[in-house]
């Protein structure tokens, strides 16, 4: 079946999800083409990893390179109250006796390049500056894509299965009208970078700090290589856009509210543009259709707060690639082959979604909760570290006594015609 431009699988997008899926499939001997519209390295937000990112990174053979990189090691998360008081850091190595407990803060331009190069090295054909414009369908099934190459030429690629890893461009979701917004999560983020801002010493040097703003808004403070810190404010649009749309004014207005953030940024120098993004919380109505499967942000994105995006991208890339490989072996790439994949992802995403809702519940205190239910401390820390694919019913039944826990969203299973 290997003719010209005829592949086993097509991957749209070379972010963490797409590179992982392409690597797993190529390492199984599948003929994969990955189409990426940008020329790497390219800027991307999403810099803080979760400990459980270790396992998909291990599977695609990148742990040694991560260890040898200049990415700061992240051992902990700390929370800072809106009056500027820092909590005791939550160290991942306390509950997790595994080297995964030391994770990383990454420069996404370099991290994504590393993953893409790895996909190439494992045998995937990677084509940068190639933008997918259209899906080719036969008898209702996706059988390929039409793309535009860097010189404006139209290209066609054919395969029994296409993996949409196009991130928040959400290629299939947008074209098929599958986007379902989260009913409650509706934040925006305004962020920039500082050079020379304060870092805590020693083991806390690479810690993520989450600093509260009033009304459950918050700042992230993420130390990156070369003395750069990524710092951003997240809150309701109506709150942040109150009075001005100028990003620098919005950002500095919020900095002035939290004394910890203000003091940490004071010795530093702001660098690069101020950036903004919003309306990012959604899920696709379907995770798959005949000849098509969605992974990473192209399937769902929750919220930046617990840094779950890159982990879910890698994990979905890995799970979907395994399902694609099995489907190619049986010769049946219809949507029904992705039911288990969809169910697994929805379970993991729902656990994290409940935790995110809890974070935004004004009445909820994680500290008080753990005082009440010390035996659920492990469940909570598992969720925070990305150990998401297990049973969290006892945890969220208890959480529901203190906070409004959302019902699971129905959408995200495969599109199986006739059901
Ligand atoms: C404000 C904010 C802060 C965040 N912070 C964190 C964090 O701290 N930690 C964390 O883990 N996550 C974070 N995230 C989430 C994280 O950015 C994403 O979850 C992650 O990048 C998803 O990876 P992906 O591979 O699915 O998509 P992406 O990384 O977006 O990759 C998609 C790729 O597809 C390419 N593409 C798109 N359309 C096409 C097309 N038509 N043809 C060809 N190529 C195409 C794009 O160029 C891109 O390279 C944050 C998100 C936001 C919005």
C-alpha cells in the first residue's frame, strides 16, 4: 500500500501531541507523515510540566535528553494568597518516590523542537511549513488531507487514518462544528516575560508559583532558562478588561494587587510583548470519526491552572497511536475503534476538570479539605501530579460536600453513525 504520498497515518500538527503520536507509530514501523504549518522552532505557551509527563516522555525515549537540557527542574508548586503570603511548597517527591517527581519548566520552542526531531529520528516524515487546509473524504470516511506547501503548492496526502493534533486551531472541530464550550470556565490570560526577576533559592528555584488575585483570578510565575520568568494573570474577561484593553496596563494593574508578585518582579526587566488569549475551555463533541482521531488540544482544552495541557497532549498522543496501530492491524479504522481511547481521555480530563472547578470555587480551601479527609490526601496529590487515569470517585464525592463539582460532560466519544 506504500505508494507516492500514501501513508499508514497522517498527523496534522507537530506540537507535543502530534510528535508523540508520530513517534509511537513510526517506532512500530508504520509509515507516518506529520504536517506542521510553522517552521520550528516557534513560540508556544504551556511551559510547566506535571510529574506524570515523565512516562510518555520515557516511552518516546526523551528522558536522558530532558535531564541533559538546561530546563529548570520543578520539584514543587506553591500557592501565594492574595495578600502575598506564600504557603509551604507542595513537593512532588513527598508522595511520589520516583524520579518522575523532578519535572521541568520548558521553553516550548526548544521542547517542541526536541519532540519533533525525535519523531523524525524515529522514522516519521516531517514536513514543516505545510498547512493542512482540507480533509479528503470518501463514503463519509476521512482518507487524506489537502495541504499547502511553503511555495504555495497544493499537496495531497492519503492514509486510512488522519490524526488531528492541530492544537487550539482545532482543525476538525472548527470545520465540523464540534466545539462545545465549557459551561463555566471562561477565563482569559494576559502574560509576558521578565529577565532577572527573583527566584527562590535551592530546591525551590524552579518551583511554579500560583498567586491569587481577588475573585479567584491568579498569576502563574514560572522560572525558565537564562534567568527568564514567564508570568501571567488569569481571570474572568469582565474583571481583567475592566476599564482598559491595553495589555500592559491590565498586566501591571494586577501585578500591583499581589505584593508577592510585585516584589518578585521588582528587580527584573520586562522583555518581549504582552500576550493575551481567551475562550480556551472547550471539548470536541466527538473524539473520532471514520478515518479520523483527535488528540491534545485539538480534542479538548481545560484551563491553564494545574498545567495539565502538555501532559494530556503527550498521553493522548500515545494512547491514540496505540489505538491507530491496532486499528491498522485489523484493517478497520472506523470510529468505533476509538471508543476505549475516548473513554480513557474523558475520564482523565473529567478528573482534572473537577479539580479545576474546585480551584475556582470561592468557598473551597484545599488545606481545610485535607484536614477533614486526611485519607484522601493521596488522591488529591495524584490528581495534581497527573496520575489521572484512575478512580477518583471517593475524592470528588468528598469534595462535593465543600464545592460545586460539575457533572461529567457527555461529549467526547466517537461519532458512530446510526447510534
Ligand atoms: C494561557 C495558557 C497557559 C498554559 N500553560 C500551560 C502550562 O503551564 N503547562 C501545560 O502543560 N500546558 C499549559 N497550557 C496548555 C498547552 O499550551 C497545550 O495544552 C499544549 O500546547 C497542547 O499541545 P498540542 O500538541 O495539542 O497542541 P500545540 O502545542 O498547540 O501544537 C499544535 C501544532 O499544530 C500546528 N497546526 C495547527 N493547525 C495546523 C494545520 N492546519 N496544518 C498544519 N499544522 C497545524 C500548529 O502550528 C502547532 O505547532 C497553557 C495554555 C494556555 C492557553
